C-alpha cells in the first residue's frame, strides 16, 4: 500500500510538471513576430514624397534641388514592433540608410531607404550677358538689349576687324563664337542656343562715337530746369518754375535768393532757414538749405521722368560758376547727379556730388554696396580732390557716357584744364536708379540762421542721347 501511494504521488508530480511546461510554451507562442514597414514618406516636402516599398527596399525620388543631407522621414510600421532609427529622426540620405524593425518576439528585419534626385530640367537660358571689345583702348562695352547689341567705337574704320569677348548664359552656346574676329562694317547676327535647344538671336551694330556738345548753345534752357529756394512753403522749400525765371517774375521773398546780373549770369544766395526740399528742419538737424536748379531733362515738367546710366545713352552737365563767399564751414555743393528709386532700385541716393570746400573742388560718388541688402548710400562713398579754384570762375562737367562716369574741370585763372577723367563704371556695377542733374548753391551748414553762401552761375548746359 505504501508503495502504491508513492507511485501515485510521483505520477501526480510528473503530470503537473507537464501541464506547467505546456503553459510556458503557450505563453512564448503569444509574442508577436510581425516586423514590417508599412509606409515611408517625407512630409516636409511639397508635394509630399512617399516611398515605394519593394520587399525590403524603399525607393524615394525627390525634386532635383532638394537638400538630401537633412531629411526627416515619417515611418509607420507593425504596431508592436520598434524602429531604429526612429520615425521623425533627421538623416543624411546622400547614401542609403538602413532601418531595423524589431518585432515583439525579438526578431528583426532590415529595410534600406534609398533617395534619388530627379534630373534637373534642361536650362532654358540663352542670353548674352556682356559684349565687349577688349582690344580697343579704352575697352568698349556694348549695350545689350532685347535682341540687339550696339557699340560705339572711337574710329569706325576699325569695325572691319574687331574681336568681341562675349559672356553668355551658363550651359548655353553661341555662334559665331566669342573671341573670333568679325567684320562689323555690316550688322552681325549672333545666335545663342540654350541647353534645352531654345534659341535667341542678337543683331550687332557698330557706330562711331560722337561727343556731346556741352560748350555751345544757350547758357540756359530754362524749360529744362526748376529752382528751389529756402523760403518756407507749407513746411518745405519753395519751387520756382521756368516761366517765372524767364520773365524775372520772382516774388519779393524769393528775389534776394536768385536774381539776374548785368552780364546775364545769376546770383544764387542761400542761408539756413529751416526750409529744405525734404521738409522743415531745425538748427543742427539733418538737412541743409539750398538755392539750386533741378533738371527736367526733356523739358516736360515732371520729376518722374528721368534718365538712366546704361550702355546705350550719354548724359552730360557743364556748369560754369564761381563762389563769391561761403561762410560757416566754407562748404557748398555746386553740382550733383541725384538718383531716384525705381523698380528694383529702392532709395533716392545723392549718387554724385561736387563739393566746393574752402576753394578746393572735391568729387564725391557712391560705389556699389559690398554688403547684401545695403542701398547705394554715403556708407559707400569715394572722395577725390580735383583742383583748387578758390573764388575764380570755373567749369565743372559731369558726363555719364555709356554707363561710365567722367568729370572734366577748366579754370582759366588757375591754369586748370583737366580733360574727361573716369571716376566709376555704374553700368557694370549694377546701378539702375533713375537720375537727374542739379547745380547751384547747396550750402552745407545748419548750425545757425546767420552764416550764408553766394554762388554766381554763368551757364548750365545739358545734353542727352537715348
């Protein structure tokens, strides 16, 4: 009996142990073994790019200009699995990136994500950007317009054998080629072909350069000017127009500031009154007063009609003056090229000025800003001393010829005879503002309302070609 009980107990132990083992086995079989990536996309791109999953390969094609060094994929996968690297983790996809999915039961599956950029579109640019004759002295840079190229050279006989240097759009080709001599006695057509096969033709013509005449003709063409005087007119300086100047019909207040002399010159007197062309200013403020002429270049009485410094045109001012006296700091501006804003060219820069400073003439001109976003301002100014004229009569000429600024200075009493001297190439440096000439007595003083300045203006001649 005792042996029977022992056998029964042993049998029960073995039976229970077997049941327990089966239960543990059942528990192991319940762990999920799914480890699948269901979707892989770049939600940050517009439009969203979704990968194509083939077995364990994930292929994505992104726009050609996408920065693949820092893309952040959104990845969905089996619910009970984990992913490494995790979804929403930024990666560098210049090379394929492996993603490991680990299921609940610990098994793994590796997927490889490969990003390919679309082929960029073929370039459609087919422009001539610059056309010049480097072999001429000085170098001649042509005007390039819509389908046309025009160049002005000193001696037209040279046109029969000229070698152009041509800059064209990237990836484009040109025929005839740059650097190949041509006979420009007759127009030459250049064809620029873009990478995508589209073409643009340019017809090139060469003309002999002629000098504009700033020495003869009427001393003043008043319809091309209006006058500012420092008399308060509702908070700003007073403007006087050509009819009143021609008829000597200035008001009693304006007459002391501008009047005709016996030799047909004009006295231009000024002092700080607070009445400036930019509004009323206080002593020691930001503005100066002036008795100064402002150009209407085509006589149409509109300040919105101005000229530009391009390769096609020529614009000149020859102003003959003398400074009777200039008190205060002894400084007054006697000639200017002033800029005005236009589309793509914000601001109204005082681009070029000629300063009389205690008898010395100094040119001040703005140059191209070196910091992106900066405007053409006095932050970027160059100053050049051009002669000591003291209180003698002199002629200052400002010439913008095919986009390049020159000056000339003549003062017989001082033996000064400076021919045209280049100051700056505005066309090459991207200056596209509208412009107009000014001349007279722009008195650089605002410390008080006592000091004054007086200039005699003998002539102000302008010339323009379009």
